[in-house]
C-alpha cells in the first residue's frame, strides 16, 4: 500500500503549550506550517515521529494538534475561517479537552481540516480527549478512522463503533477494543534516531535519572522512588508534578523541574542509569521511556513485566527489578561496575535502533490497515 494520505490527530499538555509559546510569543502570529514546525522541533512526546516515518515510507502525512489554539486558528485564517467570537485567553487557546461541539471554533476548524485533506486514514491519538461522536460526523470524508490509545481508561459508554480499527501499544487495551466490537491490533511505541543527531554526545554525569509524571495512577511509582531517596541513591527527577508540587515527599530533595522534549533527551544522554516505573497499571511493559532511554544509550532499569522479554533481552539489553530493594541493589552494583553497565546500555541501544524505530512501527501499521481493506 503506497501513497496513502494520513491525517494524524493529537493534543498536547496545556502546561507544555503555555511554556512553548511563552518562550516565543511572536510564534502565535506565524503561519500554521511554521507553528507546527516549531512544535515538532521540540521533540516533545511523539512529536512528528509518526508522520515523518510515514513520509519516509512514501506516504503523505500531516499532524494536527486539536488543542493548540494559535496553530489551529492560523490554519483557519489561511483557509477563510473567521474568528470574530473567539477569545484569546490561555484557557481557551490551550484547552485540556477538546469539546468538539457545533458552533465552537475548535469544531469548525477540525471539520474544515478533515474536509480539506480527505485522508485515507485519520489516526486519532487523542481518543480520550475528542468525542468519537464528533468524528463519526466526519466519516464521509475519511477512508479509515483509526484510534490509538494505551492504558488510561476510556469512557465505556462512548460511541467506539465509529472507529474502523483500534491500535495500541498496550495489549489489555487491544483486548478492550475487541470487546467493544472493534478490529484491533498491537502496535508498539518506538524511537526516532533523529534524536541522536539533535542531542549529540554528552558526558554521562548523572548517575541515576527518572523522567515522568506524578499523577493519581502513579502512587506505586512514588513509593519506589521515595525508597531510593531514603537509602541515599544519587537520584535526580524531572517531570510534571501536581499543582502542589512534591513538597510533602522526600522526592522534593532531588526534583529538578519539568523536562520537555529535547531537554528530556539531554537528561537521558547524560544518564548512566535511567529508571523506569509504569505506575498503577496492569502488569504490562508499555511506555515511551523503554525506547527513549535505550535509544539514547543509557542503561534502562525498569519494573519487571511479563512481556518485557518480547522487546528486549532482560539482563543483557535492559535490567528489571521486582521491588524497591532489588532496584536499589541493581543500581548500587552497576554504578560501581562501569564496563558491565556500558555493555548493557550499548546492547539495549542497538536493539532499539534495529528493531524499535518508528519506521518499523509504521511499516507494521500499514500492514495492519491493509489487512482490513
């Protein structure tokens, strides 16, 4: 299947968007193409990793971030949409959820974009943010509506039958899709080797790092990290924390602030050991950090999951721990055994660059879509 048109629909953390535009206030007045290019240059989240891989494989692909107010309004202006009733507050420009209701400018712009591009495949990576009932209205302009989602819960009562296909890096979600009557397949996450060119070489001067979020679903993660701090592990933490911060936790002692995109990759490139923990989710290894850490050449130490061995050789490409004490023990050992640590890190990076690139993932996705035509 060659030459397909992909429209990739996503959203961003409002906190990230606010900081991104605050750094370059004039960016909000630029064209849609320039604003999206600047967004992708940050390499935050999955950036343009999917769309670029698809373009490398000979397809047309464009990204739309439905809650990026300045970029969406720029697209609208460039295509004849007026915004007389549109506010400019941060809350309106960067809504966390996208309420696609008729009469609201967010709906009107997205509807116009879908009619304009008429994609063979609309890949919605924001299934929890955009009501499928709105997307059902656009089906006459879409070849295949594909939804992508991982572990956070989705509304049981929503109209998931609007989708032609569900894909997920999280096998329990694949099974959930199937229970809802959707054709569904596993499509794991990956790594974009362009990151290595952008970040370059760094001295590995951070003994142990953790980059992630601290939400209600991450209490088990917090407990493990607090144990590490308690016993004196030289840990540094970056990420998005609750509004009240980590003031009631010992983690505040080693919290370094948020790290978006390239800043996060620089942290990984400087780390000897990158710690990963999936939080309070079913026992299944599935997050971007698995591939970001190994792809960046750090040694990954992650919580043990039954399916981890499907992606890496545990013990020689990555390491796994079953509890906080085993995590402490492995950190202690490998911080004093540099040659062994470096060998595992090198093997993990080779595996990710060989088997877990986003081009590999997009080849798999094209095959999955093709099987349903």
